[in-house]
């Protein structure tokens, strides 16, 4: 605890204590800590000054804080219009140098106070007493003062009372400081929360942008235009922060034939994306060598098993080849590997599941076998392929749509069997679920338009693609 020394006072009078430069610097730090200088009037401090004037029957009482070169009045009773005075020796400047109450019965007889401006000026102060406001760590911030225009004496009880008033002021300052610290801590907490929220939003946005960009590399930017065929698709991930494992594509094999596939890699994230990328490009490459759907899936199975980076991941897929039929429409040959059935939409109420028997998971077993099926896709008919995020979506009662529910939904459609209408209606089915789809969903629809009787030409194909980023992109 800093203590006053007993060196010669600034006025050159021995016996009056003073503070060393180090002690004064520490005291000023304590004044700054309480952050009270130049603050607006406060009722609690005003009441202390008024109480002091009433208790001691003096015309002037004040609560002051001693700054580096001034004495600032936090409260003043009987000193209207005065907010601060210079830090002259003799009164408040002397009172903060001691730990006990300073009493000057007659200022004109005091070797330091007699020359103070409050004594020589218009106020003509003749009596002064002040109790220092001392912090718990021993620093003297200022004083509680009583002043009179005539000399007088006070008792020890009076000096104790004045010291009690100074202690009350300190308590008010401590409570004010605690409130300020709590407010500052809350503000800092909110600022940190805001910074953390902003960082989290930036991180989330970066993750979403990365996931979206990576996802786009795993899907065709747009479906191709296939003469005599309408194509439409939809893709949505369950979370914008995760890269889904669903995939699809449509691409040419030669001048007349086209290939298509749709599938689902187990899992999510970068590892699943790596398998999806390998799967997509393997299917395309294998189809260029031999487009037979069974052989294409067999090639994919071998590629997944030979790549040590794949680990235990596997996938399901439907791979098909489209070849123009000799009369109209297309001959479609599809092979499946552990994937849910596709649906041949032959018209209102006529829906057939396309699921060749024997198709096993791809990438799980070296001896996996796959099965294929060939059928005619005639004008007015369509084909819907999907991933299990569609059938696993749950109704309000908690039941999954399932393959039976999807079959009933497709059979109940009265709209024309166009690829775009089928996709739109299926998205509407998902939107009607209370929680939407709980998993990624990929949809691919193909349909053969009826011949236009006006010109005898096959209807121009239209490809609709809904991108994972905004789910609104389309191209005619």
C-alpha cells in the first residue's frame, strides 16, 4: 500500500507529507481506473455533499477527485457554477497526502493553506476539513470536504463522520466501477460473439461455396439435346455444406446412340466426392469401349475394388443405352447394380418398375453380377430414375414414401408424360413432405414426345437442369 512520506511539502513547510513521483503515478492510475472524471452529475454523490453540509452546518461541502493538475468537483453543495479549480497546495491537494482526515481550524494560521485561492479569493474560506477517499489498495482518489467562512473546531466524532462519508463515496465508486466493468465485459462478449458469428458465417459461406463448386464438377453443367427425346433432371443436397454422393449424366456414344446413368455413392463429403468422380468418369470411359450396360457396370465394379483410396465405399447405379427404334421412340437397355427400380411411365395409370433381377452392389464384391433389361420407350411414354432420398422421405405420420408410395403417386398422375412435368410433379411430392427430403435427391427423367401432326416432325428435345446452387437453372 502506498504511504505518504514526510519530506518537505511543495510550499516548503516541513511536517506536511507529500507523495513521491512513483506513488503519484500509481494514484493517478487508480483515478483513471474508476473513470469518474468529467462524468455528469450523480444523485448519490450530490446527496453525500448535501448531507455533509447539513451534518456540519457549513455553507459549502463537496466531493472532489484530484487529477494531475486540477481538482474536479464530482458534487458541490454551495458552489454553484464551479466544476474544477487548479491543484494548488493547501486544501484538497494537501488532504490527499494523508491517510486521515485533514482539519484546518483557521486557514489564515496554516502555513500552507493561507495562500490558497479559496482563502484569498472571494469565498474567503477560514475553516477547512477533508477526509480522503482511499481505495482498498491504498490510493487516495480525492476528498469529501466541508468549508466555512469562519474559523471553527470539530470533534473526533466529527472527523470520524467525515471519514464515513468518504467511505460511502468509495462504495458508490466501487459499485459504479463494478457496473461499468460488467457493461464493458458484456460489450466485449457481444463484440466477440459478433466476431465469432461473422467468422462462422464466413467459414460456412466458404464451406458452402467449396461444396457447391465441388458438387458442380461432379454433375453435367447441362443436359444435352437428344433428337426425339425430352430430358429433365433435379438435384438437391440435404445440406449445402456437404458434398452429396448422388450423380447422373447423359452423353453420346456414337452418331445415333446415347448413354445415361444415375447412381448414389455411400456417404458424403470429400471422400464420397472422390468416389463419385471416379465412378462418373469410369462409366463414361467404359461405355466408349463397350456400351453393353452389364459390362459397363462390371468395369466400374473392378475399378472401385482396385483403387486403394476407395476403401470400403461402394455405390449403386442404373446405366442405360438409348437407340432409336426402327419405327418410333427408342429401344432402351438398362442394367442396375443394387439401385432402386426405375419407372417406365406408359401413360396415366400405367406404371411399370424396371429392375432387372440379380443386380448387386457395385464395389462391394469382386464376383458381383449385374442384370439388364430391354424395352421400348414409345411416343407419349417416359422413364424416371431417382436416388433413394426420394423414397426415404417421410410423410407427416413418419412413414417413408417407399417404392409402393412412389408407384401409387406416379400411377395417379393425369398430366402428360413429359420429362419436365414428371420432374416438377416429383419435386412437388417432396415439397409436400413435412421435412422435405432427409437425404440427397437426384432425379433424371426421359420422355418421347408425340409426333407433331402439323409437320410430321419429331418434337425438338428440351433439357431442363436444376443446379444444386440455386435449383432454378434451365436451358431450352
